[in-house]
C-alpha cells in the first residue's frame, strides 16, 4: 500500500513540475515575443498521451493564446490549424463535463476567432459567441475568462448592433479584479492589462490608458511588446513625458 501511494505521489509531483515548466516557458515566450518557443511548447504538450483533464485545459489556454496571436499576425492557415485542434480538445473536455463554465468562455472565444478568420460569419456566429460568454459568467461569476470574452464582444461589436466601449471596459475591469491577486507570471493577466490600456486609449481616456500600460510594466518590466513598441508609440502620440 505504501509503495502504491508513494508512486502516486511521485506521479503527482512530476505533473505539477511539468505544468510549472510549461507555464514558465509560455510566459517567457509571451513577454519576449518568442512565438516559436510557444508553438514548440504546445506541440510537445499535444503529443503527450493520457493527459489529465487539468492538463488538457492548461494546453487549451496556451493554444487559445497562440491562435489569437496567429490571427493578429495574419497567419490564417496556422490559425485555422490550431483552432481546429482547440475545438477537438474542447469537445473532449465537454464530454468529460469538466469545468463547463470555463469551456463556455473558450467556446465564445473560438467562435470569435472564426469570425476573425471570416468576417461574413459574424451575423451567424456573433450571437452564439455572446450567448456562450453570458452563460459562462452566469454559471460562475468569478470566471475572469468569461468577462474577458464579454469585453471583447462589446468592444468590437458595432454600436448599431449593441456594441459599447463603456460596457466592454466594465467587463474588462471586472476580469482584472478577479485576476490581479494571481496575475504575477500569468500571460493572460498581462494580455488583459494591455487590452484595458488600449480600450481606454480608444475612448480618449489617456490618463487611464497610461496607468494600465505602466501597470503592465510594473508586473513585468521586461514585457518587450509594451516596453519597446506599444508604450513608446503611445507616449509619443500623446506627448507624455
């Protein structure tokens, strides 16, 4: 009995160590814009056999980030490849009935990605994306990812169809409150801070935008995207010394 328990403990510790390794690799990739390492990390995780549900969900988050970057970098074929993999993983986790409210938030995001790849799908997929985002926070009002998706939807939705930058920022700020305590070392939190800064800048609230850019650099002084690109451009545009 003791040998069996000891073996299980070793397996658990190895899983925790592996998870910490990947989290660190993804975080370092994000702050240094090293997307080749990001891709290699998720490809290696994808090839693992007999992944736990927790491991599958962890990988789903990293794939979600990679798809978003691929779309933003206009790598449509790569985005489609990894998005299809995301959808397969999502189905697998749904079949396990694992953390359904979080899966609803990812479903919302993946529908949004499909719209990003083909804008003509917006009338059909947009309402579904909104429904999944709403469902995700209705079932768990501490679901930061769900609030992020709601923020994204209302930020990018045309005002004619109900879009609202003010409402989007409210959702983003709710997500930020939920994530702040554990934000150190989390690429998702840094990405949210940048999103909030950009949203405030878009609304013309420059002081608030400035504070969130600075907050991202406070949490991660080596965040190259903000340090070397976004913030210098922002300060020059708005004459901030």
